[in-house]
C-alpha cells in the first residue's frame, strides 16, 4: 500500500473519530439537558442555536484532498512550474502550508492555468 493511500486512510479515520466524538458530546449534552430546569433548557438551547448559526458551514470549503487532486492533475498536464509558482504565490513552500480558508481562492487561480 502506498504512503499516500495510508495517509488518506488516516485522514478518513480521523474524520470518523471526530464525528463519533461529536455524536458523543451531543448525547452527553442531551442527557444533561434532561436534568436541567425548563427555563435553563430553553436558554441553553438558544445559546447552542446561536453558536451554530455563527459558524460558517464547513462543507463550503474545499478540502486539502480536493485542492491536491486539482493541482496534481495540472502537474500531470505539464504545468508543474505553474503549480509551484501558484503555491509559492500564496506564501507557502508546500500545499499543506496554505491555510484552509485560502483553498477556494487557490482553486480559482488553478482554474485559470
């Protein structure tokens, strides 16, 4: 099995673990809410909802794998130099040094190549 495949398997496992932990926390919060007074329940629920609405949806940002796949395809098409320039243009030596928030902009620039 290649190192890349192993790394992708680790990423998948970590995402699954994060999802399981989130489910556990929700279940624990639910159990705690059952023992809280009704007024406190309502306040806690409102706080939880306001926190959810304040977070930007994670699904809108491309993942490292999405960006890597796009740049790999460009590199295979003979655009290795342009891909390297694109990465360094974002102030990074390698793709993983670029912040996740910049991925949409990076993909947009990659489309222009």
